[in-house]
């Protein structure tokens, strides 16, 4: 004779689940309690891959921040001015403020496009494939900046580089802790 379904659903324990799921829930709670009792040293030793994964993703985010901020430091450099500047009315080589603003905002334009593309691409192809594709695209778009011959090409390169950077802006802070244990998230997400 099979058990009465009404009785099975009414017999609940402290976690508000039926008896058929309570053993699984209790085992998960015990495992979480055991992980929470680990020291930081033992936690890092036991879960090295999670720590290294978070660190690698965080370095990618640092790279993005460095690249975006680095271009601003070039505007006053003599070599940069010789290559991308033009003389003003007094004959002094300069890059106009409108072009400086355009180059600075080119990263943001590309980042917005990258964030918009991210939602569509991630739901269609998955996080990992889209992240790897963004890193490959980043390697390609950096060549545009590196081999830029005029200010317009530099602006276009910043927009193109902004697309994978926008993808990284969304992916890294969310995925770095998501691929780790609950007990280690505090340590790796506050350091990244």
C-alpha cells in the first residue's frame, strides 16, 4: 500500500520541507556549517582554483580600468602630440579639447554597446563562450589603437575596444564570486 500523499505533505520539519527532501536539506546545511567553520588559511588551501579564478578575472578588470585611464595621460606627451596633433593659430601643436573628449567618451560608447550586446549574446551562447569571445575581440581591437595613424582612427579604436570592455564590466564582478563557495566569496570579492 502506497503512503497517503496528504500525510506526506503535512509531515514537515524545521526547514519547512517534506520528509522526502529533509535528508537532502539537512546534509546541505551540515556541509555549509562545516565550510563556515574552516579557517581562512585552510579555506584558501582547499579551494585554490576558486581563488585563482577570481584573481584572474579581477586582473582582467584591472586591465580594463588601466586601459581606459591610460589614454588620458597621453594627450600632453610630445610624441603623442607630434603624431595625432595639429598646429593651432600660434603654431603650437595640440589636440583639441573636443577630440580629447571624443576619445575619452569613445570607451564609454563602446562599453554601452558591449553591455547591450552582452545580454543578447550571453542568453544565446552562455557566459563562458561570450567571455572568451570578448577576450579574443579585445586582442584584435587593441591592434587598431596600436597602429592608429590619425586621431579619427584612435577614436574608432577606442569605440571598438569599449565593446569587449563593456562585456568585461558586466561579467567580472558578477561571475567571479558566483563560481566560488559561499564561505570564500567574502574574501575574494572584497579583494577584487
